[in-house]
C-alpha cells in the first residue's frame, strides 16, 4: 500500500478572498487514495487559543482523490475558519493516503499559489 495514515499541516491560514471575483483566494486539503480499499479520514483542526476540533469523517474511495475546500460558506465540513486565522490541520486515516495542502493568496495583487506535502507518520 502507498501513503501514510497520519498527516500534519502546521501552517494553515485561510487567506482573504481578494478583489478578483474570477480567482478568489482559497485553501484546500487534497487527499489521494492510490490503494484498493476505501479510507475513512478524520480531519482535526488545531487552534492557537482553544482545544482541537474534530470534523465529521470523510471517505476517500479506493483509487480516488478528495478535496476539502476550506473557504466554503459553511466552513470546513461545517466548522467556520475566519480569514487570516492561524490554525493547523491533522488527518488520521483508516488506510494509507497521500495528502497535500494548497493555498491561493490574492491579497497582495499578484497571485501567490503554493501546495505542500505535510509531515506524515
């Protein structure tokens, strides 16, 4: 099997949407399951000023990719994150997955986009 069961992204921060309606600032958690069994993934948000928040589990089907967009109107799976708020993300999967974090920041005019693999165990 490929991947790891536990992933950590210590630098999450939902950027402001910016002024371009065609290309708003956003962040995403991307999970790939290259294996032959489904993976149940528990996403946990870690904050600077309060206890961690466990989100509802998501299923990443065998051989598929899943993306959780953090700037949805109802937040990340129902948990709202304020733009500019610093937090961290932990993923705990029932089967190995490969994960990355992506952010598009439009606040300074030119686009700043990056993705990063997390720390995994």
